[in-house]
């Protein structure tokens, strides 16, 4: 029976609504949304489907329980009361892998991890009738979140983060996470019938993520997940999810463009595109941003320029943003979207954004500046969403 499970999609701060939309499109029921987390329910098959298809989430966690605990005794007893044996077999490896504690009485992270591990061990000892555990088969990383004394315990079904698509073997000095790059493309509302350009493409992450979206290629199709080895999830569910994902790839033809002045970065971008399976849909060229020009209309730019964090770079960054503003202003009817951590971007770019959105690129606070141009004068293609 494909039983219902409670899941948590973790995400970068600022992208909760994007991940919520993704989950709803997969057909699952949203339970709650909070900072960095979207709670939802679905059948057991939602575990493989979520891992394969969520473009903008960081991980998919299996929620084991939620309770209030103001003492370590309470944490131990309430953790021990949860049905860990439903998921963790007798030889399973189950580290207390990650803990966060914010505004809680249980502020010692190491003690919290130790108590949770001990409670799970005691529960499984009683269930399996053993005195110790080999922990040699499979991986069941336990995540612990404590916020204002409210505890949420979960098991990580993803393993390495969902940004690890498997194609980015090479990256530039300041790579944008694949999950954030996908979210930027999503927020731009680009559709494959429109021109797409990243004029500061670096190793090509934004362009590649747009190509994956345009072809409807599941971002997790070329990687593995820790929960694929879990006995509680029948192998056929993973097989069916992968078969369905392969069948979902469409036959659209389009060409996305990336440019940069760094030939080494462009070489990396081409290799990454090849590894991602989208090299036939992207093109990269060496070109300074000042030389961006085209007669094509209604295009979309999404880009991640340097932020100028290193000492002595500020004037260079200001000059770059001025050049971007001048070049983009010559693109008639285009929409453009820029993520940067530089606080005075709009001043040097020369134009105030239609709106901006605060996002966190790892630990760096950034803003996603959105400049919406007019829509192309055409009827909506069948199966496509509105651009706005």
C-alpha cells in the first residue's frame, strides 16, 4: 500500500514560496510553510518523486515527529516514543547528523545530538531485541530542529544536497548553487519561446538550469539518493519515478545563450552543459557585457554578476554595473533579473527595479532585482504558463 508520509522540503531563506509552488505542481498537500521549510504530505512515492523533481529545494526530509521539550529528559522520552523501526532496520546507520537550536532552553547542540541518538538506540534495542547495533547497512541521517523549545525530528532522504545534480564537475570561484539558479529562472517566468541570455555566465549554471527546465528534465535524474537503499521504500517506486521522469522530457527546440570574458570559465560551462545533457540547447561565447546587443525583442536576462566582496574591487564592480545598465537599456522590450549582494546596485545600474526579493546565497544576503518588460505579442502556447 502506498501509505501517506509527512515530508519537509528545506530551502534557502527567501525561496519558500517557490518550493511551495513546486510541491503543489507535483500534486502534494501543503501542511505549513516557515522560514527555510515547507511541510507537506503525500504517498510513499512522494519520496522518490520529490527528490527527482524539486529544482529549488535543498533536501527532502521524512518527518518523524514534532513535540515540545524544555529538558533533555523530555527530549529523550519523546524521541524514544517515535516509531523509528518503521524506517531504520537492525543494521542501519543512523547518525544524529545535523542539529539546529534557536531560542531554546536546549541550546547545547552536542548534548542534543547525543540524547537523540541514545533515545533512538534504546527504542530500537527494545524493538529488535539486541544489545548493540553494527550500523553497517544503509544510511538514515537524523536531523534535529529545535526552535523556541519546539522539536522537529526527521530523517534525510536525499543524502547530499539536491543542488548536487551531478553535472557541475567544474565551477568558478564563486559558484551559484544550482537550486538557487533554478529559482531565479523560475522567478523570471521565462518560457522556451523567448530568447534567454546570461551575459556574465561564468561556469554556466543559470543557463544550464534554464535548459533543464525548458526540456522538462528532472534535475535529480542523473544522481542517487540515500533513501534508494531503504527497505521501507519498494525499489519499484524508484524505478517507476525514474521511468516517468525519462518519459517526461519534451521535444522542444530552443537555444539559450551565455557569455563571459573568461575563456577558462566558458570552457567549464561547455563541459558542464555536456555533463547535464543539454549541450545541444545552449551556446557560450566570449563577449564583454558592454558589447551585448541584438535586434531580437522580448528576451530575458538572468545573471549573477560579481558582488565585489574582495578589498579593492568596489570601483570595478561599480563600473561593471554601470556598463550593465547601459547595455541592458539598449535591449528593447527585454526583461532582466540580477542577483547581487552589493547594496547600491540600483544606483550604479541606473534604474530602480520593478521589485526585488531578499535571498540568501549560502550565508551571503543578496537581493534579486527584477525588471519586467512587456510580454511578446502572441497567444499562449498549449501547456505553457503565462510569462507573468
